[in-house]
C-alpha cells in the first residue's frame, strides 16, 4: 500500500474545454502552478503530444530556491485524459470528467520516497485547488464573449434574431434598435446589423451546433431549414452519427452535429471555411489567431493525408478546433472548390477594454497583408473581416442625450481605427 498511487481531486465550475485549456496553456500554467503564495512559476513550456515534453520552473519568490518539474507525455486524449512519466521515472495521470457545466479533475501519481505521503498529497492538492480558483476566475470575468459574430442583414435583423431565439434555449434579444439588434443564443453573443443590400452572408463562416441527442439535432434542424436551402443532407457520416449543413431563410448557414462527448461545452461554435485565395492557409490562420489572444490553445488539428483529396493537398487543415480567450472556433480548408469566400456579410467583433487593446488588435490584424476599412472594420491577411471595437463606444452611442450620441457617431464615421479620446471629445462638445 505504501507504493500505491496518491490521488487528489477537485470539481471546477467551468466547462471541460475551458478547464483543459487552462491546464495545458503555458501562460495559464504560470498563473496557477503554485502550492503557496511565496512560490511561483516564472517559466512553463508544454509540447502537448505523445512523446512531447513539458517543463515548469517552480521557484521561491525570494530567489532562495528553484527547480524544474518536467516529464514526457505517454497519452493525450483531448479534453479527457493526460498521462505522463516524470523526470525521475514516476508515472501520473490527469482525468477530466464533464458533469454538466462542471468538470471533475482527478490526478493520480506515484509517490516519491523522500517526503511523507500526506505531505505530498497536501502539496499536489494545494496546486490543484489553486488551479480551480484560477480557472473559475476566468469563467467569472466577462470575457466569454470578447469575440462575437456580426451578421449583415438587409432590414431583417430583428426577424432573424426572433427566429433564432425561438429555436435555441436560454436565448434573448439584448439590444433592439433600427440599425443594430444584439442577441444571445445559448451563451453565444451575436450582433445583427441592418446594413442594407451591400453584403450578403455566405457559408465561408457558418455556425457549428453541437447536440447531445438525435432529438436535439432535429430540434434545431427542422425550424432552421424551413424556407432555407440544403447544403449537406442530414444523415450519418464518418465524423458523426447525425450531421447536416443548411442555409436558413436569411442566408445564414448552420452545421448541426451529434457529438455526445462535446455537447456539454460551447453550444454554438463559429466555423471558418478557407476557400479561393485563402485556401490552404487554414493551419497558418489557427497559429496566427491563437498567438494573438490570451488564454488560447489548439485542441484539435487534423490534416488532410497524402492522396486523400486532389483539391486539398497533404497537410492542409481538414478540421481544427481551437480556443481564443476561452471561446471555441473551428477552421477548415475546403475539400473542393467553392463559389464564395470571406466578406463583410459575417465579421467577428473584438470587444476591447481601452485604447491599448484597440491599438494592439488593429496593428496585429492589419499587418502582413491586412486591410484597414472604415468605422472599426478591417480585413486580416486571410480576408476575414473583423471589427475592433472599444467597449466605451456602445456607452457613447447609446446615451439618452441623442445630441451627444449623434456627435460621437459623426466622429466615428470619420475614423478607420477608433480613437476613444477623439470620440469623447466630440461627445463632450
């Protein structure tokens, strides 16, 4: 019994996908990987694959002592299990079990011989408790919808929002104006923009709906398909027992899939399909986007194999799922030519906290071939449209004093990148 594994466990109030990201992202590891306030982790590296190495430098804050805790991965099952061999040969496993909106994390490890078992268990449990506290703090902060889609409509934003809210549970309209209708669908924020006939949505950005049962698949499929267009029939496929792709009556496309293992996480996931000039750049895009946002990680990246597809060649991304600031996104390189590509019909809004964040994302997205546009809009080097918007903008534009709000609006219309101080100056005149 003395050599049996030591087990520590905690339950975290966050979905498994977010817990996994916090546990495996080096930047997050440096935040939570400590057993007491007088220690910290100034450096962490993580090559998350079988045979890959992880390493964390654990150090006393007074500089008196430090050591590297490292190991080699023996098994990786995304969002479910990690098994590794420590540098001294001992084995450990970490299991992630989804229970609704909670995740149970269980670590089992071989004890070492220098310290008592209860001391080792206490130390590992303290680190796990700190991990719980850190991860739940991410869930508690208002960053779950830092990035959200904007759908361009020609006068139909309110009708579309009402339809979607009638279909998805826990949904409601949050802003209702003649130009902008914001709404939440099962935890995912959307903006509906009545922008006129200039742009139309297309399938280059669709919305992947993850379902737990076949009944739930039909719950979304039937009303969304009414008056719409079938793209891929609802049927059984190698990647799902029940899957289909449709365009609804407003031109927005939805991929609806049965996936019991992922159904407890994010319900609606924006999915980007790389076609035409952006085709073949999916892997580059995944790496680029995850490098920009904090708390970001790649959870799945499946490449096309040699000879699998004559249009999408070996190494292109067949399917990749990744997190940006805790939110899930999907990227795929198209498997055959498509008549559409990215446009302003669907853009991605980044909600920024102050001018520094606006400057950072504007600079990063426009470098390397990106293009500036008007009123906070831009295109990145892949052709994807983004809106880099300070949170202060909504406050100014929605002020009950319509004269002040109008001055802020007029100032914004003259800008490319939003300058908060200039907006405020126009508002305060």
